[in-house]
């Protein structure tokens, strides 16, 4: 797969400061670890095969809407703010995965970035379910996209995968190939050293590489010999120290999970191996679901459902599970109660919404 990086607006690469520490000095209010609870609130039926569900407030009414895509068009289900949704309606042309739903150009409105006919289209949102095709990038076989600010200029940049190598296009012009470690399969974005510029983490055949921009792209770190096939990228703070930790495992067959804890300078420590035999894993999502300042690991498994784990001294601790058949999920506060909820793509035919919350320790 070819990885393409594109500046969504004027990209002016400048040198960035060296890593600083401590990594996080923000004061946080952390509660106790509480039981996690999830309840099914809605099933959004889809007339055609659709993939994924991304949350955004497209009409700016304060409620989360869900965007998904068929092989013909983007669909949006308008949120009612109570965990339910109106029937989805069509918007712009699309040919399936990948796509993005977020404010790309910094005007405060949620935009869409979709793949159609080998061309990446950026649709500028107007805050009222309207979209204008504002820019295109001509290349084929797009395999995955994400956004970040890689040069620290305050503007969103776009990372994408296709073909079999890694390359970078800055400000929609030129194409620079990055050094490759095999076939890229998944990417992640995070400001690992808290210097204001995001790093790009790429999963290859059996290794993970961290790329950073410093007047040019370089390999900053590499985690090799993971013993994993097609490693996934999960990023979050699993131990509450304010740094970004890495959780990875083989897609589909995990062969156990690997954890590399983040350091204050943005590098990762030694890789820890955790036993985990769940199959058909489609992804790993790290978020703090109970307000204790420790990110949980949300495991997406088509065979085993949605599994929510915490990292303890003796390994993983199962916090909750949902019996369904997800291909992927996203987290957002869908019913405006302050707790993260789950929107899952189930069988590429419907979206299931589970409202999250916490119980009481007796």
C-alpha cells in the first residue's frame, strides 16, 4: 500500500523544537474505576451494503450524527440527541472505504473526505447537511486515511495509504517516498513528544515505524520483531502518566497483544507481551470510558463481539462485553450525558448504537 500525506491547506514546513518533558502538565480530575455499562439504544437499518460509521455534528444542532458510505454515496443519519437517529439520507458520491467526517479546513463545520473513482474528494460542509466539492487529489486504490498536524503549523494535514510503498505529498504537490519496512497496513497519528507536531505511526508486515517531520520525513523510531502479522495501531494512555502508549496485535488473529509504554520524551519503552487469544480482531480503540484517567482497550472482534479491557498488574482485566458482530466501531457522546457511547458497523448492513455509562461500586 502507498501512503500519501497531503497538506489540506498551505503547508509551510518549518523546523520544530526538540522533545520536551514532562509530557503532560495539564491538571486532570480522575475518578475511581467504576463498572462499565452499555445498553442498545438504536439499530439504523441500511438499504445497501455500507461500511463504518463516523460521528460528527453536520447540522450543528448539538447532537451527534452518523456518516457511513455505500458503494455509491455517503449516507448521514441525523441524531436526535437521545441515542436514536432519523433514517439515513444520501449526500455526496462515494465508492466505499475510506472516508473522513471532521472539520478538515478549520472553519468550524464538519467536512467529508471521500474516495471516488481513484480520486480523493474533499467536501466542505456548511453546517446544515450541505457539502461543496472543494478539492480533489488524483490517485487510485486508496487504503486508509487520517488527519494530523505533522508540521506544527496549526492546519490539518491528511495521511493516506495505497499501493505498496510509503510516500508524502506536501501542499498537494510533489511526491516523496519514505523509507519502507514492507507493506503498510494500518496507521495512527499522535503528538508523542508534545511539541505541537504530530507523528505518524505505520504498521508494516511485522514491525511498527514512527515517522516525524523535521524539514523532511525521517524514521524516528522502529519497533521490530514483534512476532505479529499485519500489526494494528492503538494509541492512548493506559497507565495515566500523561504519555501516549502503544497497543498492537495481529489483525484477525491476535497472537497475543503487545504493549509499548510511552516515555516523556515521546519514545516507547520495551515491548510487553500479553496473552490474548481472541480471533477475528478488526481493530483496537483506546479511550477513557469511566473517567479514571486510564484508557480502556476496546477490542473489535467479528466472532467475539466488542470486548473492553483494562491493563492490570497481572495482565488484562475484562471490564465489559457486548454480544454482536462488529466490523468496526467509533466512540462519541451520542446522547449528551457526558459518557462515551458506541456506534458499531454490524455486518455492513446496519449500525448499532450502545449507550455507555457507569455503575456503582457496592
